[in-house]
C-alpha cells in the first residue's frame, strides 16, 4: 500500500512539474516575442458598471 501512495505522489509530482515547465516556457515565449496579452474585460477602471437586471421577473417569465 505504501508503494501505491509513493507511485501516486510521484505521478502527481511529474504532472505538476510538467505544468510548471509549460507555463514557464509559454511566459518566456511571450517575453521573447515582445507580446503582452491585454486584459479582455472584467472589473477595470473606466469600464461601464453592470446593467441593473430584474432576475426575479425573468425567472417568472420563463416559468410562465
């Protein structure tokens, strides 16, 4: 049973190491190419606030 746990830990370490390596390589490629990803949306200064929506009325209309 201890061998199974050790194998699972080893597999998890390999997966996490591969993921970290991929993230690092991807970041280096972006730096090397001079590209910077722009943020697409979300909560940022200068963006419009969310529209007020009446979710209860919408749910009532769907169920009607």
